[in-house]
């Protein structure tokens, strides 16, 4: 089709308007409330950390941050939702570590490589916990019981690739025959509630999410998934029972805020500055201390380096334990 001079002039004017709009958009951003999508259900670790930092982020940006929980599929549903939105900075993904394992577990082609890390907020240490009336008071008695009753003990889980799944893979690699029945939930909050109600027998969870239940005697701690004791937790490190566990450690979950990678650089800069400042605010650090997680407060290249290292360590851990569906090397994940 031939284009006359009038068509060309209209096209040039349109491009000029779009270019101007983009520049103005970056300067005035954010001009309306932002939407935050939490990958996991209400009451869990990601939810708690997100809702603690959100009011401080609102102060920094001068806009509301409207939060919605979109659990399901080990966080895939929430990530897919945000990835399907316009890359304009108005849709923030609040997630945990799980997307870094989607590839090796065959859950999704998406991962944090498709997003920009505005900030990694905090990291946690997992603990092994059981219902309060369980016949085990330590990791060894749990292991002995599971070996004597394969597939009869119910483990609270958060889906393939969730924290309980990874810790179970570690246990299975160290203890051949450690077979349990995994019962999935939409996050560690609902799973811990089920554990408290006696609907499952044990699980692993972030210490921060389980701490108040442990303190109140509603569930009991069997071991810390660490090489050192955790402050405020009487249960010993798992390495006292399984010394070979040390090769996986330190390991644990993390929580962060992300936008689509295609988001304009000036918008990313504004968001990253606000989120990093909020994560380093004394109020958020106080929350972390009370919740039992370690504040991180890093964004950009430092966060990207952390994400890549965590992915390498964990993906190859799952591969070595026979729990990966896809060879990490085929996905370009190098073994460190």
C-alpha cells in the first residue's frame, strides 16, 4: 500500500507524541496507585514480609500499593499474572525463591530472569516442625518413624519446588527410604494452620512464620535446617542428627519485589530506590528481627548475583538428589 505525505505526517506526529508521553510518564511516575501481587496465600512468610514493607514503600513513592494474594502452582499463577501485565512499573510481583526452580522442575519457562529485582527484602532459615501431639521430639525420632512406616506420615507442603519440597529432597538424599505423603497447600501459612489442627503430621517452614506457634506450644520444633543453632529456637541444628546435611547449608528462602524486565529504566530507578530505602528503614529491620528473618535490602546487580548463585546451588542440589525433571546444564545453569 502506498503512503501519501499526509499519512507520513500523521505517523511522525504519532511517534513524536508517544516519545513525549514516555518521557513525561517517567517523570510523573507513579501517577496512580500501584498493584502488588503476592505469589503466596495470606498468613505465610511472603505475605507477612510484603505487608510489613508496603506502608514504608507507599511513603517513599507517595502512592498507595494495593496488595492481592494470587497463590497457586508454587507461585506460578502470581508470576504469570504479573508477567502478562504492561511493563509500566504499576504491577509489582512480591515473590519468594521458588521461580528460580521452575525450569528444572518443569513448572514454567518463567523465572526471575524475566524480571528485574527491585529489592531482595529478607532471607530466612527453615525449621522442621511437627504437630504438638506427634510422637517425635527430634529429627531422629521422626526419621526412624518414617522409615518404619513409609508413606504413612503426612507432610505439609506448598507444591513442587516449595520450601518443604526442597527440604524433603535433602532428607531423601541423606536418608534413603524417607517416604512420606505430601499434602499441598497455598503457602506455609495455610500449611502451618493445618499442622496446628492436626491435619498433617510435620513439615518444614520458615522460622519466622512458625515461631509464634512454636512459642505458644501449638506446634513443636524438631530441628533447625542449619549448621548452627537459631536464636530463640531450642531445637538443635539438623546436622547434629545428619552430619551430611552440611553440604547443602547454608540454604533457605528469600523474599523480594520484582517488575518485568522490559519496564523503562527511569521507572525501574525510581522503584528500586524506594524499595531499597524501605527495606533498609529501621521499622522494617525491627519487623525482621521480631519475625525471625535476616534483612537484606539489596537490589540491582547485587540482587541478580545472589539470585544466580541461589539458583545454581539449589538446582544442582535437586539434580543430585534425583528430584529435578530437567538437567540444570540444559537451562544454562552452571554448577558452582
